[in-house]
């Protein structure tokens, strides 16, 4: 699932030109052997990696040409909403699990195509598969997945004489590390008020949710408000920096050695390891009073209702999520694969001590990050208002009340 380090900050605006349609029958820039694929693209290396995925579909489906329509991550969603309501929509659409609910009216329900093509869904990580379902219907085949985790600076912990965090550590352990690092003039943590990092950290703290397990909004959830207040105490005690409206600030502070830890997904781990000039470690989120210890999120490929050739598009996305293709992406460190058979390829490439143990512990308590038709608006409101709670300017309850007042009732 593509996220901040790969897709934001240094993202390069680009849109790849559509290839001319081949075949005698075409509709809206599509033909039976020439399909478009909407994907977020962050630069030349990203483009090259995803082009290999398109090429794999071409090779598997004789005579087919899949052409990428690329856009930076933030621009992708704005563009997609417009496209899906017109004949300019790409046939193949890339979706995040938490945003799938926003687009179901414009996407093909894949269940009949799964049955028609005898696709074995048991080969996919079931949490990843569940994340691509809305109201029990499957809208995309997942290509990546993974639990939200905590990355930490092994060298900083060692230099301060602080024990490294072990998978399964608690919020009490987390705060004790914060106090010990503070005593050495270091800051433990950089927070992020984006939807995935904020919701994951608070879920692990006390089980608070603003989106229930069935996708219903609960924007004034008392436990979530308490979670925001806890994050504010971390800032006040000096264990955490203040939150920033810059979605990349926490990751940048981490790789620059300004903080000892931050939260992120496995899709960013290898990239951050390459940037860091220290020994990078990974562990689970600190857990408080809850059995649901992290969210697992992912992305996948679906089909727009504007696509005139859903059978061809489905065969293409089966190829694009094959073990061979996902194993290749894993070997490049671009995605923790949704197919369980090639997940070891990712670990082999990561070469991060303890990563496999961390994932195993995290996945035991992981639950899918649910989406809602207003997820995009909620995410924007988090950035605008939750920062006030985390930085101690307003109480968590007041901030959630303000957010609720701007969401559909």
C-alpha cells in the first residue's frame, strides 16, 4: 500500500500519455486489447516498477496492452473521482482499503468474476482481502498489505543506554523509554495526525475508534478522545515532538536523527532503511488496554463500471496480483505482498533484524482498517483539528466535537 515516503513530499507530477487503442472496436479510449490503468506514481523509479507490473499483464494475456495513467498520490484521488463519473475513467483502478467505500457505486463487484474464473482467494492474506470488501462484496484484488508498525533508531537507543523495544511492548514501556531518552537530551517520538497513523496509535493505546468495524462513523468516540489527550501528554512530558500538518514531518525527523521513533507501514520500511544513516529497527506499536493492537491496511486493483471490457480487465488484475509479480515487487522492497506464498521474499530483501518476529506479533492483534464514504473528509479534518489536541491546544473531546460538526449526520 503506497504511502508517505514513497508517494508524498518528493512526488513528481506526471501523467503518462495513453497509448493509441488497437483493435477495431473501441469505447471511451478502451478496446478489448488495450486497457488503461490508474495508478499513483511518485517518480521515475516508481514508474519503472509499476511498468513491470503492466508488462506482466501484457505477457500473460496475449495481445493485451495495459497503459498506466500516473499521478502523484494526493492528486490521484481528486482525479479519480472525476474520471469515474465519465467515459475517461481507466478500466483498472488502484484503491486503498480504507478508501474503497468511497467508490463502490462506480466500481464493479468482483465476486461474479472471481467465481467465473475460479480464482483461489485462499492464496491471499485474508486480512488484506477483507480490507478490499465493502458490505461483504469484493471490489479489488489486493496487491499489498501489512500492519502499522513502529520504526526506531537502534543507534540512538544504544547510545542513550535505553533497552530496545521488543515486539509486544506496552505504553508503559514506551513512556519509560521516552523518559530515559529525555534524560539523555533526546526525543523519543514524532507523531502524525494522518488517518492511518493516528487511528492506529490510538487503537493500540485503548481501542478507540472513530470508524467502527462495520464502517460506521463514530466521530465523538470517547476512547478516541482519550487517546488524543494521551498523545498530548507525551508532548507535554517531552517524549514527543509536536504534531505537524506536514504529512512527511515525522518520517523526515526520524531519518534525520531528530527523534528515536515514529509509526509507519511496511511499505515504507525498506525505503526508510536506505535513507537512514543509522541502524533501523522495527517493532510493534506500544499497546495499552486493548486486544486490537494495530490496523492492517493495503491496496489493490479494481475495475471501473465505465470499463467496457471487464472480463479482460479482470484477467489483467489477476496477472498483476500473481505470486510472480508480487514476489518481484517484494524483492524490490516496494510492497509487502498480499499473497502469503511470497511474503518471505520481502523479509529476505529487507534484511532487518527481528522484522519477521515483529510482523508475526503485530498480525496477531491486527484488524482491517475500515473505510467510510466520508473517509477523505475525515482525513482532512484530522489534519486540520486533531493537531490542536495532540499539541495541547484543545481537549480531545472538543476537537472531536468540532470534527463531528463538519461531517454528514
